[in-house]
C-alpha cells in the first residue's frame, strides 16, 4: 500500500497501483466498502479460466447497502447491457481481477486504456 499526494482521482490511482504491483494478476477493488475483501478468493477461483473476472452486485447474494443507489445502478446496467448487447452484468463494478498480460497488454497504461468503462 502507498499514499498518493498528487494527481488525485480514480483513474490515476488505479494506474499508479497497477504500475506499483508486481504479480501476474491484478485485483482492483473500490475503497467505498461496497466490496468485501473476503470475496477475493471467489475471484481468484476463476483466474485460470478467464482473463478478467468481475465481482458483480447483481448475482445471488450480491447487492449494496444503499438500496436507492443499488436500484439506480441496476437500471443503468440493464440499459447498457441492452443497448450495447454486453454479457457483463455489472459494467460499473469496481471489483475485478485481470491477468497482467491480457491480450498483449503489458504496461499499466495499456491496461488502464483498455479497461476504461469496465
């Protein structure tokens, strides 16, 4: 863990975290406590099968404490899935694992550029 004192913002924070990481897999998790760190092993369970594994709020036993925010987010995700014909259930998820070398992406900048909108 490290503390950033300049260039604040989510995208910069994620990029800096990826650049500082050293493992074969990178786990991204929002810090607003919508995700339980105890669920990390669930993501890791599927890492060998997939390049990206997303922790969704819209599966059995998923959800959020703030029901209004949950419903607005659910509506947004359903709309995005319908319009773009995406299979992803939670397009706003801030909880996912990605292989460092996914589809030729080797640098943190390439990973961040390709992950915008995940």
